[in-house]
C-alpha cells in the first residue's frame, strides 16, 4: 500500500495520468471515497490517457459507460444500486473478468461479494478543513496486482 497527497484537482489529474501509463489490460480498479472526493475525476483523467476521445461523463445516473480507447474502458458507478440482481441486470458480471479491457468501479464497497478475486483499490479522502487536499491510498486485493502496485509506487514517487 502507498499513499499520495494531492493539493488540487490538477495534481490529481497528473497522478491519474501516471497510473494510466502503467496500468495493464485486464485490470479492475475499484474507487472508494465520499461524494465529491474525486473518483470520477480520477477515472476521467485515466480514460483520456488511455486514448478515450471526447467526453467521459459520470455514470451516476446511467450506471455504466463503455468507451473505446487503446482498449475497451468500462466505467461503473454503483451508488444508486441496492440489490445484486440489479448488478446482473446492468451486465456487471460480464466485466468482473474482462481480460481485454480496463474496468473502473465507483462505490464498489457497496457490493463486496460481487467483486473479483483480484483488483486494484484506490481510496480518495478529503483532508479535513482543506477544500482541495486529498489523501489517495493505493492498494490491491488478491496477489495478482502486487507487482504492479510496487512498480507504480516507484513510478509515482520518481517525479517527486
Ligand atoms: P466523486 O466521483 O468522488 O463523487 P468527482 O470526481 O465527481 O467526485 O468530483 C470531485 C470534485 O472535487 C471536483 O469538483 C474537483 O474539482 C474537486 N477537487 C478539489 N480538489 C481536488 C483534488 N485534490 N483532487 C480531486 N478533486 C478535487
Ligand atoms: Mg463519481
């Protein structure tokens, strides 16, 4: 696990771009954090670096967006969902094992049972009393992404 602090939306964008430069196809990325923490901004910035042209919007209302970048990019937001049946209805399980693409899931923590064995976890927390400061924790569940996480830590901190 490692942590990075950003002082502005711009710094978060730059951080997300670095993560996108290292991420591999077949990775599921779960994003945790309160409303307004910066999850969607993080995904938007990664998607652009991954070759998505045009607007990347928040899937809060439509629940899922798919984009064609250098590979397929799938973006879920589970905030409005309440049951696992609804997950099935939106095709969630087709993408929890999706070797050819990259899958982002906001509010994944609502459905711990529905998550794959291996995923990267990005937690974004507002730092108290500061409007623009965020603590961003990078971690993984399962062993598959441990090497990626170590490489990423080195890469992210190499520019400091
Ligand atoms: P979420 O998807 O977590 O609900 P959004 O990404 O939609 O959040 O919104 C995050 C908001 O917080 C944006 O308006 C962004 O400009 C603002 N913000 C302020 N400081 C930061 C920061 N350091 N990192 C990310 N977003 C920030
Ligand atoms: Mg969001």
